[in-house]
């Protein structure tokens, strides 16, 4: 019996992580560290990203359009005691 992962039950919960990964992907693939081939590593990372989107049923547009929720302003109200 396979244990379901949290992101597979609620794909929207993976959007912040996928958004960060999508933003870093071009930088990581463009620069080599001298030990690895950026073209090969970039291809592997891109396939991993695309595979995760497919598995979760999301699109790149879903990830690109995600924005963090607006922060709450001010202090919370005191409850009546």
C-alpha cells in the first residue's frame, strides 16, 4: 500500500515550492560549476520540473500566476472578556 504524499492530495500546496524552483531553474542551468555539464544538468532539472507538474496536474501557467497571499496588517483585535 502506497502512502499518499501531501502535495498529491492538494496540488495547490506545492505551488510556492514550484514557483521558487521555476524562478531558479534558468540561473542554475545557465551557470556551470566546473564539475558538471550545465546542458545535461539543465535538461535533467527541466524534466524533473515538468514531470512534477504533470504528476500534480498543474501547468506552467498555474505556477507562473501563483502569488503569495497578502500579509495581514496590524495587530489582531483583542477578544472581549
